[in-house]
C-alpha cells in the first residue's frame, strides 16, 4: 500500500494485543501478510494484570493455548492472571510480532477508496486496507439503572476496579451483585476478612463442574465449537450462563455469606433488595454486572441499537473490517483463550481473500 504524507500506511492493522489480537498476528504472519498490532497499554495481555488478584483462568492450561506455542509447565494447571499475562507477553516476543505499544485508537473511519484511517491518542495516524478489531469483550462497565438510588456513603466499585479486599474499608456489610464467576470469586475473596457478605445472585444460574473431565467433555462433544447460528448454538445462547460449581459450593458453605437472590432494587437507606431477601445498610457494593459496548471511536454503519457490532462470524458488512474475541463471535468458546486461535485462523484467511 503506498505511503501517504504524515500517515503510516500498511496493509493490515490489528487493534489490541490480547489473546485474540495475538492469535490474529500469528495467522497474518503465517500468511506473510504485512501488518502491525496497535496496543493501548505498554505490554501485551495487559487486561489480565488489571483483574482482581485472586482470579484464575476458568480453563486449564491444556485448553488455553494459542496457536504455535503451548503454555509452559503442567497442562493440568489453572493459571493465575499474572501467569496469563506472562504467557501472552512471551508469546508476542517469541514470534517477534510488530506490536506498537502506547497506541490507543481514538478514531477509526472508512475512507472513500475502501481503506481505513486510524487516529491515536498520541497523534500518530495510520491507514490500512484491512482492520481487525480485537479489543476483547465489551469493556465499558455496566451498572443496573437502580444503582443510582443508593446514597453516597456506600463505596461502589465495578468488578473491573476491584482487586483485593483491602480496597473496601470497614468491617460492615458489603454486597456483591452479579450472577457470574467473577461475582462468586469476589464474594469469597471479601468473605475471608470475616465481614458479612451479601451476594445478589440469580438463582436460575446453574453451576457446572469446572474440572478436566468437564472440559474434556465440552471439547470432545463440540459444545464449545457449536456455531451460534446453528440449532444447538441458538439453544445454548438462550440458556443462562453457568458458573464454576467449586466456587459456588465454597461460597454456600461460608457462614458469613448470604445469598439474597437477583438484585431488583436499591434503596435510599443504603439497602439492596434481592428477590429472596433485603440486605442491611451497606458499607460497600461491588457491581459484578458485566460490560456494555463502547465503540464511540469506530465510525462505521455496523452497529445495532444497543451498540453491538453486527457481523457474521466476525466479518462485518464493511469490506476489510472484522472483529475477534467477542462473546459468541462464532461459538461459545470465541471469547476464551481456547477459541481465540480457531476464530483468528478463519477470520484472517477470509479477510485476506477480500480485495
């Protein structure tokens, strides 16, 4: 692609150096396609280092590797977040991917000639024929509308801000709101201090055995690879997400933890109302309520009314623009380390075939 005055031009740009972006880099390199990776942070896999200290991957090493380089150590190990970040950093270094750090993309727009222009927070501007957006699952914290009903005195943290119990001062009641694995782990983390913990958890969510046999069954039966548009995939997408049974059972056994059911309201006196019970006035609330799309920097007519990108298995209606690493991008494993390589191989191959 010809260079343009004041603009860095290259055929292919990957946005994000997490597992999805690095898997895309691997296959672009395999195809000998010119590319760079733009990463907002100063290291690859930085999203893992920002998570809470006690978090471990929900998949074992043998089901978590990226293409071309397995994890070091025992395949039966469930890595910590720091180990996951170290693996991704070593992966990028091993293949010497052209990652440009400190390049947060602030604007991406298609041009009349079919290429794309990318502007960054540091002022550098890039132009590419193809762009792979691999910024991970939706990253803007999502809170329920009733969160604003709480008074100012309970400390409120989103799970993306929580790292350790010492962040939550006092010894009084704290609530964790959410029905996923993060909610269970954070509630257990806080309960270790002995303070009363109330977890607003949807009772319809079912636990599953997150052990090697369970993972082997999911892999061998194809449950993780069932396309979202297939009959099985459509059925799976309608089901509530499962949680790790070990964490669920552990939390149920703690005497200072009470399940209050799915949160339905917050009260001006600092109490949180669940479907089963209401908490006392709280000293803190941790909202483990997930994330919402935040693509205000991406100027393309590809988003639905909720701000989610419309795509088919990662490919959008705008030629040359694709996504990786989204939940159910293709199948249940798409947002996991397990599924990053498979999706990247298909999307990169198809994208490179586009004129």
